[in-house]
């Protein structure tokens, strides 16, 4: 008997329901206006403000924190594709961040000093090593991570729930450890071990060499990369593949019976999510001017998951809000708050050391009272409330 297949009509009611609750054009317009306004403020205005106001922004919201938060946004959007769209719990997303970072270290530094390759790089021609253009390395790192996303995702295709989380957790621990101990693998130096690879080449933009402290121009690059991932996420979500992911997330068995190719769809989710992780890894390496193995801990995967859960799984704009909020708290908000409290009360409490206590409390609160997130996706919110209503009815009988 011929297997029934599901056909998605691009103008169908289902597509309208996916986007119901959010006017995408308004959000895109708001994102663009906010991005441009922030750049103008930090590039031209903040230094002209009175010292008290300027010092406030330097303490509570410096430009380097804004740039780092955008890197978190890029990676969180990638994890949202895997977890929020396809419903595949991934606890090892840090692996793709690490691979992308090391792509920058390999192809934008003098690490492989045995050769001298220069293609579109701003590095001096006499400097040994592989020196490719930042834009080329972005593409290379994203493609390599997408390939590893398929490789890592393939063993998990038949797994669900806790088993899926455990396997992805294993991969997320193995790959950073390979880099950490990769100084001598069969006589070959893969990663320079715990010493890392630093510095990486400067970014070239319009023929201008952007140094580590050209934060305003780096902001433009990072926000453009975040906008690219927003565009990819929204376009895929409204298409055939995106609706296949949503069908798998909601009922994998029903999706397979209706002809959704489970294996191909899941691998595509891992690949696209890892693609975003690779972009974020390359961007982060240029942000910190190097790549260091001890930065790629399991905690990064948990923080990324907290960003997706807090903002709203499956909703691009909610994930952006969650990523920006948690990245700011983790990088600047909590230390600045602790410094203010300690100076006011004369105490010496290490507030940043309690960041995971705070994030854990946020996750518990969200799971108990607002599982759909701050800006919920309409379909997921409806499903969760239907489940709550059915549970309450059973309890009532």
C-alpha cells in the first residue's frame, strides 16, 4: 500500500496559525530600529553625555557586553531550531560553539605556522599560518559545524526524551575535552591544549582593519549575523521543513504516519542549528581575540537552554529577549548589582558566584508557572494549556 504523504500548502490555514499572535513585520521593523539606534548611541552619543550618565552605561551596559550578548543570541537561535522547532532536547550545543571557535583559530591565526596561506586576510603577508578572510571563515565554520551536526545527530534519531538528552550531553562533553587534550594527538597539535590559540586575525570591513577594541563596528557585524539567523529561522519555520519540525515536536508518531520523513527532518534540524552555532563560535573567537578550551563547558549548553525556555521555545523574538536578558545578567548585571549592594551595605558577597542558583530558580519558576515562556509561541501555548485542562478534568473526576 502506498504510504500516505502530507502536503503543506504555503497559503494554508496551518501557516497562518504558526504566525498567529505575532505580526512578524512589526517585530522585524522593531528589531531593525533598535539595532540601528543602539549603534548610533554607542558610536556617537555615549561619550558626549555627562560623566555620571556615561559612567552608568559603562558600568551597567558596556559595548563589549552588548556584543557578547549578540553572540549568545546567535547561538540561542540555533538551539531554538533544535529544541523549540523540532522538539529535540539537546544538552550538548556547546560542541558546535567550540568547533566554530576553533575554525577561527585554525584559519585566522599563525597556529599552523608550517604553511603560509593568505586569502583575503588583513594579516601581514609575511606572517606564517593560515589567514583567511573572516567572512570566508564564517562560511567554513558554519558548514563544518553543520556536517558535525549531522554526524552527532545521526546516532540519536531513534532516541527520545531522557535518552536523547543523555547522548547529546555526552557529545557536548566529548568534543570540548578533545580540544582541551588536543595538544598532542598522535604527534599532531590539534588545539594547543589548555593554552588555546591566540590571537586571531582582525576582521576586515570595507578595507578597514577592526582591532579588538573597535566595538562599534563589531557590533554592526554581530547584529547583522543575528539578523541573518532571524531571517533563516523565520523563513524555514513558515516553509515545508519548518512545519514538518512542528509536526514532529507535537506528535512524532502521527507525523510519521502522515508521511513526514523523520530521519531527514531531524538531521536537517541538527544541521541548521549547528550552522548557527558555528557562526556564533567564529564570532565569539573574534570577540575575545582567541579560542580557549576551558571556556567551552557544559554550563554554556545549560545557559543557552535557559535562554530558550525563558524567552519562549519556538518563538524567535522570545528567544532573543531571553538570550539578551540572561547574557546581560551573567556578564554585567549580576556583578554590577553585587558591587552596588556591597558598597552600600559594606559587605563582601560574591554575587556572580550565585549565577547558576539564579538561573536554576528562573527555570523552576518558569516550569511551574509559565512553561510557554515570556513571549510564547501560540501553538505551543495552546498545546500546553490543553494538557493542563485535560489534567485538571481528570483530577476533578
